[in-house]
C-alpha cells in the first residue's frame, strides 16, 4: 500500500479511496482477517500431527478451540469499544502483533498448558478483527462498493484456511509442524510492519463515542443468535474435518489437511459472491438460505463414511454456504449500523459467532472420542438448521416491521 492511501483518514466518514488505493486497502484488511483466525485452521489442519506429537486427545484438541473462541466471545464487546475509541490503524497493528505472539507460543509449546495459553491469547485478535476492518470499510469505501469489499476482506478468514490446509500442511509434512507455525508467526509480523508503515495515523475523534451497549438488541440480537449456531457448526467442521479424514476415512494426514484448504478456497468464492448479492431487500433472507444449504453439507459429510469421495463435496458445500453466512451478517450490520456504532454492533454479532466456536467443538469432541463421527455430523446439521430458523424468523419480523413503518 502506497502513499496514496496515506491521505485517507479512517475516522472521517467522508473519506473515500480511489480504485487502486481501495484495492490495496482491501488486500491489507484481507490479510488481517486471515491472521486473526489462522490458529483455528492450523489446529484443524495440523490436528493429526498435534495429537501424535504431543499426545493430546481429540477432546483436548476441541478444547483448544473452545478456549480461544471463548476468550474472543468475552472480549468482543470490549474490542468493539476499543476500536471505536482508538481507530482502525492502531487496532489493526495491535491485532497483527498479538497474532504474531500467539502463533509463536503455539510453535514453542511443549505442554498442554502453554498451548492452551497461546490459543487464549489468540482470542484477542479475533475480538478486534471484525470491528476494526468494518470500521475501515465504512470510512474509506463508497456505499455502492462496500458489499464487494466486505466479502473480499471476510474471505481472508478462508484464505487462512487455505494457507493452513495446503502450503503450511505441506511444510509441516516436510519440516515438522513447529516449523510451519513459526513460519506463520513470521508472516504475521511482516503484515504488522506493512500495516504500521502503510496506514495513515488515526485522526483524533471529534466526538465522544456513543455509550457502550453490552446487550445486543433488535437486528443485532437476532444476528448474534444466528451466528451462535452457525459458528458452532463451522467450528466443528474446521476442528475435526482433517481428523475425521485420517481416523474414519483412512486418509494420509497431508491429504486430509487439503480438505481444510478446499473449504478455504470455496469459502473465499462464497463470501465474495454472496456478499455482492447481499443488497437491501435480498440480504435479509440470505442468512437463512445459506444456513440451510450448510445443513445439506453436514449431511454429505456424514454420508462420506459410506461413500468416501462425498467428503470433498461436503467440504465444498461448507465453504459455499456455511462460512458465507458470517460475511452476509457483517454486510447487514454495515448497511444498518447507526453512526459511531459500527464497531460495537460488529463486535456484538461477532461475540455470538465466537461463542458458537467455543461451544461447538467440545460437543462434537464427545462423539469423536468414541469414533461416532456420524452422530457428530448430525449434531452439526442440527446447529445449521437452528441457525436457519432463527434467520428466517428475523427476516419475517423485519419485513413486517418495515411494512408497518411505511404504512
């Protein structure tokens, strides 16, 4: 990102970037989203190697996800408030530096205590990611292009899945999983330097931010509930898909790691495409349809026990439908957020998503411990079904409310 971006002030709602500068900003925001959740995908893609090398059980592998995202869920409301106070630049640099430290601790961990502490630290960048990047988009991107930019930067999460599942998994196969995680930590540090050198200083706030609300209300409450169930299902897939491939389908660990990469690539396409399609009037209904599409993906994963190749189709469907739901919910938040509340509203919706990430894997782990992956995928299907029901109930209520106001 060059000097042309330097003229932009994220705290000024009137500042909008030209095409080339906007693309470079989008690239940086995409990287920030990727690093904010990279540890999740590394735990999933490298899960078989962690289980073998450190002697941890599948249930403990799920516990790492619970601790990391439980921390993110608790800190998200605070993270939104911090972003609204200190601005996007400081928040993004902080996010990347903490990601660097968390990944370094994972690479250095020799026991479960350090590993769990590292994933807890990794909850901090997760809590900052959505509010910081959403605030940057609102300030610097014209309204007509926000959906597309939001989809691209949200696809950074799935870019992290691809990187964890293919190049880093391949590096782990040749040089060991610790080398792969150290490499990821170094890349996060380089991204922090990029953000520090490229982004403009945050302008001082001209007004006090609105009073913090720790309880989601209205649309934000509905989207937080939707995200809770959606996140529970997605986190179970992310954490156990590779292990499922090895333990139940007889895959090589590197090939099983590629399942996570497939999920990542299709998730990128899904998030970009569905976010562009999320225009007012249509966006309200998309979360429900995407969640119910994800239900079908969970059924395919369960059926793979009898027809192995279906696992690849299931991974594609999870990427296209499930992981796209979060991007569409963030588009809705930005379409409707009141002035000065984008960070807080984004954080409250993200808190629901992260709470789902904390709850889902340990529940799935109870089945994985006993080798009952089929029952685990049925649980995931039920979580997606509930997410879809919540989304459709809100969309119907929202349509009634809007008709009532226009009458």
